[in-house]
């Protein structure tokens, strides 16, 4: 199970930051992915592809 956090912040141009923080444990290892631009769906796609 992954936890996803997004504060709905805006960047210097006033654009909503689409990224967030994705956390999960994989095979006993804690993994954290942080992005200010990737949407949740893309971050989950990357996380699922990790071995």
C-alpha cells in the first residue's frame, strides 16, 4: 500500500503543482518518491515498474 501526499501548492508562476510525495515499503525497504511536476498517476506507474 502506498501513501500519497499533495499540499496543492502553487509555483512562482501561480500554476498548481501537480506532484506530491509517494511513500511505500517494497520487499522490506522503505521507498519515497517526491515530485513537483509528475501527477499521482505517473508516479504510481513508475513505482509499479520498480523491481
